[in-house]
């Protein structure tokens, strides 16, 4: 008697391997398994590859095909003595575990439906050679599970005296709430769950289904949703502050450019005045007669005009220096203010980039995708309350 194991992805059936070993079932070594995988990948006839793997195993054998569910039907054709041992966990646990790994609720539900229907199809067509068992029940009642193996196979199994690692309690989180919601909302899924339970071999006393604390899960979901909304509001406020700061910096830059233009115009004006004074001085020098030809009165008048010209030139130069010094101080103050605004602008830009990354990470997180139906449900409520 050889058993081939099939299982749903999150059933954790490997916790039962000590029980299977206690029943005298041997797992194949790594080398025959690798050889079998290479043959299947190379397109070799599946039945031939299966038969070679079975021949390489110690008898009786238990062969793990939980990662190759499409090969289960082929195994039944290899040997009439082969039986399928199919394990599964509760649908809430399976779907919630897939969602925690990043799958959407729809994708997790579709994968569970596809594999569950395949397992049930095998059971319907080969009832005498298929054993369908819930992992949680087998882990909680190991001796009843071993008795079931003895009853449905030709194995002679003695009592089990060691512990079996039980499945962890169902987590009271948003993923579990969403999984339960999808299972309850669809009548076809409920009927499929009922058929799965009806086809399973009971290995424990009937027990009540796990009761989920919906109020606790709902409160956690609302708190998580509120946290997401607060983060988004903080991002929007930061973007508004950055836009206002950018507008203010634009005004400061415009003022600085205007000050530079005024300074350049003033400098150009002073250069023109100096050039005019120099030209005037040259003309006076040209029209002034030599000392031996001019009279004393003419000489005194010329000296007076030259002195007035020098005084005017000195006054213009003083005014130019003072004006340039004043403009330089204004320009320095504007430049310092601009540097401060630029520093504030760069800091605000860094904060915006960080918060934008946090927002993108938030919107791509598992919890954001999981709470999408909750946000859709709460949107009219939150809108009515003014949030």
C-alpha cells in the first residue's frame, strides 16, 4: 500500500509527517525526487516517471505531490494499490493566509476554489481510493487519524504516544474578516464548503466552527482606515505648504532680479556722469589761455570754475559710493533671504518626497488592498460625518 499526498497550499499538512512515519510510511529520498522532477520537466511520459519513482522508494511509501496537484490523477493509473491522501485546512484560514502573502481577496478565493473543486472531483470519481481529511482535526486527534488510516488502508498502525504540533489559532485580523465575508456572501461557495466537509472523513468529535470577533476585527479595520486617511491628509497639507513656499520663493527671486536691474541702471548712470565730467574738464583745459597770456581776473575765474568742477565731481563720486554701498547691502540681504528660502524649499521638497514614498508604499501594501472593500463601504458613512 502506497499513499500519494495532495494538499491545499496553506494546509500545513507537514505537521502530520511524524504520524505518517509512525504508520510505517517512507518518504522518498531527495535524489529520486529530483530525477522525477527532471523527467516531468523534460516531457517524459508521466506514468513511466511515476512508476520509476515508486520503484525507487521503500515500501510502503508516502509521496508528496502537494506542489504538483495536476499529477494526482496520473498517479492513480500507475498502480491500483495507490491511494490518494488529500489534506486541506479551513477555507477561512487558507484564503486569509494567501491574502497575508500579498494576494488580492479575489485571486486568493479563485485559487482556493480551483484547487478545492479539483480535489472534490478526484473524490467523486475515485471514492474508494481517495481519503479527504482536515489537517486541524488530524492534528488535534492523532490516534483517531491513525485509526482512520488503518481502516481505509491495509496498514497496521499502533497507538501514538507523542505530541503533534497543532495549528495556530485563527488570527482575528482584517484578512480573516475579508475571507469570512467572501465565503458567506456567495451561496455557491457555502455549498462547496458543505460538500467538502461532507466528503471528509471525520477524525474527531464534531465541534463548533471558530467564532470570529467581528466587532474587534471591524474596529481594527476602521482604525487602520483612519490611519490611512490621516496620512493622506498630511500629504495633501504638505503639498499645499510646498506650493505656497514655492510661490513665495518665486516672488523673492523676482524682487532680487529687480534690485539687480536697478543697481545696474544706477551704475550705468554714474558711469555716464563721470564721462561727461571728464569731457567737460578736457574742454575747459582746451579753451583756457596760457598763464602768460591771460589776465589776473581771467586766471582767477578759471581757477574758480575748475575748483567748482572738482567739487562737483567729488560729490558725484561720493553719492555713487554711498548709493552703491546701499544697493550692495540690499542685495546682500536679499541674497541671504533667498538662501534661507532655498534651504526651506529643499527641506520641504525632501519631506514631500519622503511622504510621497510613504503614500506609494501605503497604497501598494497588503493592508491597503485588503481594506479597499471597507473603504468602499465606509465612504458614505465617513462622508456623512464630515471626514
